[in-house]
């Protein structure tokens, strides 16, 4: 039933020493705990027979001393078992993160950040509750149970039998209630999910609601949903409210039995009064295991569901990683890129994005890819640093299939400036030097010059040490793009890929950047993707993509003369420029 | 944005009296429940401590006197009190839970209604998921506090009071001796709370760091991978993760000390009862039954203390959630209605923009000094490049946003003098992206309005040409719309939204034409539908179709937030200005398609 939690075994094994100690401490602590009612029994009996005051003092001190020892062990239990649960939480989260980092881009596109976060926080947390409290209470209570019963039997088998008589009835009752609770709980969950969906829908469609003045109606609908939720919840409460009374009934019933039957036995001279005291104490010790049973069962159930979700992520394949085919001898790259019959689709049921494309880019050249939105330009360049792998065909760098190049060698040699700018909330320097091992301030300044960032930095409160993002300053779109360009340049890449990286940069600055880039990129391979003709027109070669294929190929002049897609784009851009210059 | 984002990181103070007072206001309507719960509590609280007292009687009066019958009677009394307590306890739990749920319900509906009133500005800035969390999870997190939390505190207090009463009535000196440990307990609890609060703050700090790190790096995972920084990021992550672990381990320490210490204190009371009470029994000042009762009271007395940490957690969660909820409720981004609204009568649909200035963010004007007039029944096409201000025009006409300067009038009345719900009744808005709700086709056309009859729905669908495909669906108009209409084609969804607009039979129609291309067959259907839609009412269309533009009475050309040209298609083409170029860029291709 709780099979998913079995996967935690390797973590438990890792801490088996500490855990075994914990179990030992549980034994020792309980050994002390069960001794106390016996002390009370003897004390009380001394009051009815030999009236020994020294024995009373002696026992009183023993009770305090024994509890102290039990307390020390109970302290050690938490210091071992609960601490181990924190260690395992740490390990689990670390493994989770290590795994996540290796997952392909696809995973992050299919799973929202919030979703991934909830695995890393909520699910790991609920698994930890199992590893810590649930394990501790289960063992503790189990041990207590099996220690107390024999003692009770040794004191009076008959009274033990009577006292524990309500137990089986209770178990059956709880089992029956629990079964129903589960059904009702599921119904609540369903309604809660309905509630979430309708809120989600309402807020997404708020424009429609407002424009058709449907607010009141929507509030009515939502009120009805909430009311249904309330009703279902109360349906469960009707059952749940029984739990506590049932437990107290059990405890109380057993005590009454002990007083009644035990009292009769005392009157018959078959039992000492002290034994009744001891029994009442043992019963109160036993009631906690019973109560915590439900609590623990609940934790385990939740932890199992969480573990199931976590395992789903742990079982996500890496898709892109080093393997037996990897040629570890490859330690540097020159920069000749070749696509051989490359076909690519995002997954089986998706349409073909790149259809049997072949081309070669000699090292040191600058080439551009252009085309209408959605023709697969980004997909094409994502194949070079293996953000995705080809569906068929091969991508070669220096004649070696990228799949055989060690992943870190490949990626540290390819400087990709992605379309969506992302910077960490850290200093500008740290952002620029992100990809480097031990970056120098000189590098920062050099690449910032090329990216035309230096002039902006002068106005930042702390220059290059200014923190970006929420805790610092907010950069403009253009500044962000130029920073990400600087970051890619800082790793001194053999291949530089710019994916529409100047869209928010004005044309004048763009020209300046391109001029400086030319110098920097003299011996490297550059690939530029852009919508703007101005960005690509000086490239050595321009590829026009359309419908998954290379539709046109040539220099700017050749392509304009061709009168195809490129010429159309060129014409449109002239019009747009004219438009934007009109006022 | 930055401030909003931190919302989710609010982990809450353990206790905030201001928040608490505000939360308790929601209990106000349920005073009766609270009174009932408290009176039941007083009753139930007495029953627990009564049993050890009955136990005392059993020992002293019957067992000692060998009175079998009396013992049976006492056992009966004990059983009776137990059953009675169980029943009362059941109803108590039920009613407090019911009260909690009702409060939660009120709060949920209040939040939802509040959100409905918020202006679009709020929705522009806040991710939907965050708003959803406020009405769902955050509200639910308060449940424990309202149902078990508040009442449990009362019940603990009453139980303790009853224990005191019984103890002192049996033996005041033993009671004093037994309770002498209490000051130590208070001091220990005080120290513990202080330490735990510090430790908790530390945990919270590291948890927030951990979450921030993960959030940021999951979002920017492609950067981590592109630069092959997995190893060094793992190192960074591990150090943050380690600090989080260490902070937690530290707080474990305090719990590990506190709980055994409470046990230890409790054992001292047991020892005191044995030593002092036992001594008194020997001197025959006390009876064994009293010892029995006192020992039981000790057990009862320490239970509330043991539950301390659980209550602390409940409180903490409630505080964090309520802080987020109240922050939303305090958000008053509204578009206000006039105090003395004008009630328009017999609306004809004449619209006039007089020198309108508008900005989403202060200082960044998206509409500059725009003036134009639309006569009743006219169709006006608005054209312009992306960002020219076309959508802003319709946003301010429907009062989704208010303008900065100038005025917009409807039949000569400033729209700010009309209640916004009234104003919107005259306008139907068809958006570019069709939004379908879950429900049926029918309910998506009527949007649940009971003023629109089934016949009117069918009529509207027939007019726009949607009837044919709807009637072919297995359940016709009662067909469920699943997953925002995933099973319908783009064209079908558009036709439904047209039918919706038509069913409301507005004086003014605003249509933001979809740019997405669809197959020629549906294209023809949609063109026909649009023509029908525009007949006999004032219409404003953000046009992407050449046919729509050509059929318009007037074309307004927006450029960089200003109205630059206006006139008919032919007039504007001859001008060779902005429209001419827009035509070349956007519409000319459609002409070619048409001739083909």
C-alpha cells in the first residue's frame, strides 16, 4: 500500500548507525517510563500495609530519578531520529536538485515553476514528516505497547483481560469509520479542485465578465460552489467528530472496568490497591499510542502520495547527457558546424519543425537565419548546444557528432544568448562572469565595451557591483539584452549564437555592437537570428527558413535580388521604418 | 510587481494582535455558536475532572468498606458521565467545526466578491495563480484556527479551572504542594517560547532563501545549463540547503529539551503527591482515594502543555495566511462609480472622444489628445501598427481604465457620470482571444443571464451562422464545453463569441478581430457573421480583415497614440500616408488571396 516510501531505503541505510542508536534510546527511555507505575504501586501498597514513610521518600526520589533518566533518553531520541529526518530531508532535496538540473529544457516547459517548487518544498516536507515524527512515534508506541502488556499480565492476567476488552471493538469501529472518511475526503478534494478551477477561470476571463456585467452572477455561482464545499466538509466532520469521543470512551471504559473489577478483586483480597493505581497509569500510557495511530497513519498516507509525485520526477529521463558514446578526448572545439539531414520535432505527436535540413558553416564565418515567426529558427540553434537532440540526422562540430562531445566541453564553447533574457538577482559583475571559472574585472570591462553596456553602467548606483532585479535596480529590456550578450562573450566562446538578441536595442546601438563584435568574432563562428534585416545584412551567408526547410540562401544583395521571402521581409521592414519615422 | 512577489514569502509572525482582532471580527456573526461552544465547554470541562473524584469515592467509601453494590453504582455513574461527555464532545466538535466552516465560507465569498470589483489594473499586475491561492488555500489555512484553535483554548482553561476546584475542595494543602511546580513550568515555557521563536525566525529566514534560490534557478534553468554551471550551482544550493538543515536541527534541540523537561516537572508532582500525600495518609489526614484523584489530575493538567507546539503551528499558519488575505482585501484598485449617477434613457449609441489623454503608467501616455465622433449606427474601423493604441481605445470606452484628461461621451453624457455596470449593459465586447467558460454552449452564449431565453440563444446562433455546427454536436446547445473549448475549432469558438455578443443585443458593439489565420471556409463564415453583427448598431472594430475595413463607414488610423488619419478606404489610400503603408504591410496580401 505504501510502496513508494520503500524508495527511501537507501537514505535510511546511510544513517543506520544513528537510527539504531535512536531505537536503542527508545527502548531505554520506555524501560524507565514503564517502571514508574510500578513504583507508584509499591508506594500505595505501603500505605495500606506497612506504613513506611522512608519507603515513600525513597520511591518519590526514584520516580523523579527515573523520569530524569527517561528524559535524557527521550532527548537523545529526538537528537538522533528527528535530526536524521532533517539529514534525509537535506539529502533528498539535494538529490532532487541535482536531478532537476540535468533535466532537459522540455521538462521546464511542461512543468510550471510553481509546480516544481511545490515538489521541492511541500512534497519533500511531507516525506520528512514520515521519516521523522511518523517513524519515531510508530517505534516508540510499538515498543511501549509491547512492554506494558506483559507487565500488566504479570500483575493480574484477569484484570488485563478485562481492561483490554474494549480494544478489539475500538479497532473495528475505527476501521469502519476510516473507510468512510476516505470516501468523503475524496469528495471534498474534488470539490476543492472545482473551486480552484472556477476561481482560475473567472480571473482569466475577467474581461468578459466585466464587459457583460456578469459579476453578480459569478459571485452567485461561486457562492454556490463554496456552499457545496462547506456541505461536503461538514459531511466528513460528522464522522471525524467521532474520533475523539471514541478514543476517550475507550480509555474511560478501561479505567472504569479496572476500578469496578479491580475494586471487587481488592475487596475479595485478590488484588492490592496499588495494582489498580498501576493499571490506571498503564492505561493512560496506552491511550496515546492508540490516538497517535490515526495521526501517524495520516502522515504515512500523505508521505506516500508525496513520494509518488517525487518519484515521478526522479524517473524523468535526462535525454541529454554524457554516455558511453561520449568521446572524452574532445577537450576543445574549433567551430565548424554542420547539419546533416536534420529533422526535428518536439515530440512524437507534434508536427515536424525542421525537415531534413543540411548545411555547413565554416569556422570563423558569420551566418544569419531569418524567416517569419514560428518557422523553427530557435529550434534549429537549440540543437547546437544540445538543449534538444535531433529527431533524426546529425549535428556535427568539427566533424564530430555533438552527441559524442562531452556536454560541458560543448556548452562552455558555445555562447548562446537566448531570446528570453534572464539575469540572476546578483551583481552585474557576477552575472557577466556567470559562465566563467575565475573571471577577471578586465574581462567584465572588455565584454561590456563590446556589448555597449559600459556607458549605462556609469549611471548605476554601484557600477558593476550593482545588484540587479527585485533587490536592486530594474534594467530596461535593451540593457538586459546587452548584459546577456556580455555574459555570453565573457566565456570566450568558439561559437557565438545570438537568438534575436537585439530586438529591444535601438538600431544605432545595434550597429555599434555589431561593429565591435566583428572584431571580437574574427576567428570564431557566429550565428545570428533576427527579425531585423539591419542585423543580418552584413553576414557572410543568410539562410531564410520557411516551412521547416531552407527556402533561400545567399548574401543580402543576392537575396534582395531574388525577390522571395527575404525581399518581402526587406520591403516590409522598409515600410515599418518609414512608418515609425512618421509622426 | 516586486512588492507583490514577496507576498508568497510572508511566513508570518507567530502572533499579531492587529491581525487577530481583524480575524475575530469574522466570528462576530456567529456569537451564538461561540456562546453555545463555551457553555458546552464548561459542561464538558467539568465531566473530565469529575471522574477522578468519583474514583476517590469508589476507593474511600466503597472499596475500603467492601460495599460491592456501592462500587457498582459508582461504576455506573462513571460510565454515565463518560457517555454523556462523549456525546457532548461530539456535538461540540461538530458545531465548532461548522462555525469555522461558515466563517471560512463568508471570508471566501467576501474575497471573491472583492476580486470581482478590482479594476483590470490589478489583474494586469498579478499572476492569476496568486489570486487563486488567496480564495482557496489561504482561506482554508484559517480553518484550523477558527474551528479547533479558539475553542481549544477555552476548553483548556476551563479544564484547568475545574481541576483546581476539585483539588482544593479535597485537600487545599496537598493542592498547594502539587501546584508548587507551576511557576517552574511557566518559566520553562516562557524560555522555550523565546528560544523557539528565535529558532523559528532562523528557520524561516533560511527557508525563504532556499525558496528564492529554487524559484530563481528553476526559472533560469536554461541559463544554468547553457553555461554548464550545474556543478557550481549544486554547490551553492547545497550550502543554502545545509544552512536550512542546521537551523532546523537547532530548533529540534529546543523541543528535545522542552518536552522531557515538562515530563520531568510532571514526575516531580507525582513524587510530591506520593511523598507529601502519602505521609498525610499515614498520619490519616488524607485518604488513598484522594491520592488516586490527585495523580489523575496531574495527568490531565499536563496535557494542554504538551499540545502547545501544535497550537503554536496552527496560529502561525493562520497569521501568515490572514496577512496575505487582508493585503488583498485592502487593495482598493477600483474604478469608482459616480456618487450621483446619470440614468441614460433610450440610448442611441453616439460616441464622442474629446481630447482624450490616457496612460497605464503615469507619464507614459498611450493615447494623446484623441478626438473623434461616431454617429449612431455607424461602423468604424480602427487600424494601426502594434502599440498604436487601438486596444487602449476600447479599454477606456468600456471604463476598464479611466482616462487622464479629456472626456468620452455616450449620447452626450460623460461616461464617468454613468454607473459602469449601466454603461457596459449597452456595450458588447468581443475579444481577440475567445474565452469560453466551463459549462454548456448555451451558458457560454447567455453567460448565465436569465434575461436571455433559449429562443434568443438559438436565434443569435442562427444569425451568426453557428447554429449548424452546434446542432450537429451530440448534445446540441447543451454540449459541455471542456477545457476552454479545446474540442472546438478556432473559427467555431469565434462564432460562439459572436452569438454571445448578439444575444445581449447591445446598442454598441466593440469587436477586436482575431489576427490568427483560419481556413478559408470558416473565414467566409466569419466574414458573413461580422457583417450581420454590425448591422443596425454603433460598431467599433479593431480591424484585421480587409473586408471589414472596406465595409466600414469610417476608418480611424492610430499611430503612436495619436489619431493621425481618418476617412474611407479609398480616400485614405489616395492620401499615401500612414494608412497607405499599413495597407501595404497588413492588408494587401488579403486582396491577393481574394483574387486568387
